[in-house]
C-alpha cells in the first residue's frame, strides 16, 4: 500500500478524532498509526508547516481550520475523510499563521533535557544523538551552539555557553576538567536550526529583540521548573529532542553483559 502524503495522513488523524488536536498530538498519532514511515528528522515541524501553509495558500478551501493556537480540526460540515461536523471558525490572518509556523525556530531551535552523560562515548568527537519523535531520523548535536547546564542528580552545578566552538567539544572538556566527577546529566538549548534531513544549519547573525525575552523565559522555565509555573516554556515543547544512546556505548554494554554471562556459566 502506498505511503500516505503528509496532508492525507494529517486529515486522516483529524477525521478520526472527536475533538480538535494540537499539531504535536497529530504528529504523534501519525507515527503511532504507521501512516508515515519516511518522516525525516523534524516531523513536528513538517506537520505544522503543512497545515499553516494550506490555510495561508488555500484560505476557505483549505481542509483545515484553526481552533486555537497550535490546535486544528477539519473544516466544513463534511470532508472526504471525516464524515463529521466541524464548524468553520473565523480565518486567522496570514501574519499570525506565518508566526505560528515559524515560532519554534525563533531563537531556540532545538533542546534536550537531562541527557545522561553515561549514554555518550566521550571520544575526541563525541556523538550527541537525539530524536524529535521515536522513529524520526536521528540528529547528531555535536556541532550545536547555545547554552548548556550540568547537573549533579537534579541540582544545577554549572551553566555555560558555546558560540565559537562545538557543544560536544565543550562538554567533552568537562569530563576531564575540575567538574569531571561532579556531573552526571546535562541539558542544552541550541541556536542552530535542524533541517528535515537531520543536518545542522548555521547560527543566525542576529535575532529579533521581541523574541529574546520569551526565549529567555522559556529556557528558565524548562531548566528550573518553578512550582508556580503551570506550563512549560512557551514554544519549546515542539523542538525538544529525546536522547539516544550512542551505538558504541550499547556495544560496550552488550559485551559486558555477554562476558558476565560467560563467567557465570
């Protein structure tokens, strides 16, 4: 059976839902249902781009309707896929649609929380592997630039930045410097955008001043997790990457397990 296009997959998920869905939930359901196998490194970004571009380009003929920020449903009384009743809401201006489609790339383009030090092979050129969604193309964030935090358990013991050098290089230095025995996890907030192919682009030369404050707030909320904040940092959930264990580390763990079995036999 031919693989569904992104638009057909999105419409099928919305058609099967009794209520509007956030685009991250749409992405998760597409992957869970196996509607797409070729999903690239940034499936969440692909889904929101497909929806917002359709609304911007097709207007009232778009199969999608925006219910709230980041939340969508199928438009019209009935659609080919839905057979459900969904009332069309007033159209959102193009500027707002474009902003929503691009907001995840404003300042913080990718981040990882509480990644494990032990899951990385700290060689001269360590791989910092992550995935946006399970099944997505892995991304190596070794060359990422931005802000990072080192943890001893859950306590932040060090905050650093990397702009001229690679994130992987700087973290590797912390495995042998004065902090070497004091941290076991790290978080990072990257400034370099990720392409759908999984490659890293270039760090922008400048940033919109109006987006700096929200970005700083989002970083602090994610990093510190204040009890009185009811939600995570704005516009960051869509660009979080979960850590992957380096294959070299997996090989070593398997060898240790096999050696242990042999020694007990």
